[in-house]
C-alpha cells in the first residue's frame, strides 16, 4: 500500500478534521488508533481527488523570496503573487507553495 504525504492536514479542512478527531478521542468515542486510520484515509482521498478531479491551470507571477529543496520536497515563498486563471484572477500578500514528487522517496 503506498503512503501519502501529510501536506493537506494543515489545510482548513485537515485542521477541522484533526480538531474533530481530537474531540472524539477526548470524549472516548473513538480510539487514537482509529483517528490515525481516518487521517491516513484523508491523506489518500484528498491526494487522489486533487489529482483526478482538478483540471484548472493557473499562471502565477510574483516575487520569489525563498525556495528550498529538502527530502524531495520543494517549498517556495512568493510575495505579492498574482494568480491568473482562464476567466479570473486574484492576488495575495504572500503564498507558500509546497511541491512533492508523485512518488515518495523509496517507492
């Protein structure tokens, strides 16, 4: 069984899931082992859904402030990014982009 990156656990959805699982553990409704299984399934499901269902492309322009490559993971910090989509655009003060290989090291 392949293992998945845990990147999306820090998203709004991932944090809400983690908080809910913590509450269920504290209330005695589930075991910590079950919570770990749920998080593992979340990692798998979100990764598969994003790779198979999202087809949008964007052009990003901004000021690259920091980049690093560690353990086959790229991290980019971009100041004042502007995102252009097919029929829309948006901007932000800062964005952090984390990019990983499709396969984890050792697979």
